[in-house]
C-alpha cells in the first residue's frame, strides 16, 4: 500500500468517525483555508481537530514565549556577499540569505517519536527528481514536494501544525542568530594552508622542503605518530556553525535577510538559521511560535525592516 493511500485511508476513517466536520473553501484573499486543506492530510491531528480557523489562529497568536521556550529554525539559501562601511571607515562584510518558501512538513511529538521537533521543508522540487521514499513522505504529510528538509528541536509550546508557512519575519532585525552550513571544500591541502604552519627554512640546507611540516614523531620511544597529529589532508566540506551573527536588515517582500559577517558555504548552498544560543534575543520582540501575517497584508508592499542602530548610524553604504 502506498503512502498516499495510507494517508487517505486514515483521514477518511477520521472523517467517518466525526461526520460533523466540514471542509473550508479556498479564497484568493485568505491564505489559511488552503493551509487547512493541506493540514487535514497531515499527522499531528490533535493540534487542530475540532477547532475553526479563526479560533485556531487566535490560539496560535496568543501563545506567550517564556525563557525556556525554543522556537524552530528556518532553511535559507546563501545568495552572496556584500559590504558596508562603518563610521570609522572599516569594511564590514554582509551576507544576504534567502528564506525560500519554508513550511512545516512534519511534526514530531513525545507520544509518537519521543521528541518534540519540527521538520521544515525549503524550496520546490519535481517529483521525478525525488526518491520514492521521499515522495511517499511528502504525500503522507500532504505537503508539496520540497528540495531540502531539516529537523529543528523545539519545546512543546512551540509546535506548529503541518503546512504552516514560515517566512523571513520569523526573525527580527537586531537579534542574534546561529547559522549552520557546509564549508567550502578545498580538496587535499598541505599543513601551511590547512593548519597555518610557517614551513621550513627558505635557504641554507632546505632543499625542496620549504612547505614541509617537519618531523612527525620521536625515536624508538614511543616509536609511532600520535593520533591527532596535524598533517596534510582533506580540507573543508564539513558542517560548521557561526554563532552570534547579527541580523542587520529584513526584506519581507522578497524573503531576504542581511546578516553581518560571513556564514559557512558557497553561494547557492543551504544554511540553517536559528535563534542564538549565547546572545539570546529579547523574548518580548520575537513572534512566537512564528509570525502569522494578517489576511489584509500585502507582502509585496512591505518596506524593509532595519535594525535600530542608535543615534549614529555605524553603516554607510558604499558607492
């Protein structure tokens, strides 16, 4: 039996056991009915069963974030690097990130999986470019095919239903975030490039060994090279997290965010963004569990949101 048929059968059984439930119609002005249509083919049924759209949205927006609450993260695409100049004339690198159509693709609860986490999907991908298990997973959850998936552990009060859209306004300008990504692969490199060794002498007896690492061990005792010795090897291509990255600007119209500094990976790579662990943001400023756009809000007409820089703006845009 395919995953689609299993999902349909489970939903038909639920509807047969509760025939009073009705299906909402999709309109052009309200994005949430379509979200509820997708949600009715999801898994975590207890989140919305027996609740109307209005009451459900009010319940979500009325949640209060505590110091122990942990929100979900988002998946973004690294678009490229830019630069600003501060008031002292120093060049400050800026990275542009694109939060591409993030939705909740799976909800994990303590009762079923033993953890509380949200699986987030990013981007779009054709069915023919996915494996059969991946297609079955998306069909069982009732969500569109996604290009990238990532699981974020959250607290129980930060759970969201399947199909919930998460945009760039999940974060606020001025807060700190942690960005995780895969670093650029540099291939097999020597110790001078990989570990910063100074190399061998450039004259007086050093023959064809100017970039060598030198001795690697001792004599008969211990008669071996210790594990962990810094030697030539493959460099880059590993998961790394840059902590305490400052969010400078957010553009809701295009789901773009500007962060100060570098983030791991090359242009076009996926990065994973979540609230900073050390420099925790002010919980009174964060939308919890995420930002829900009003029905009459036009994303294309929204102005960019810039962090409060105080009386003196430390950034001056370069010509």
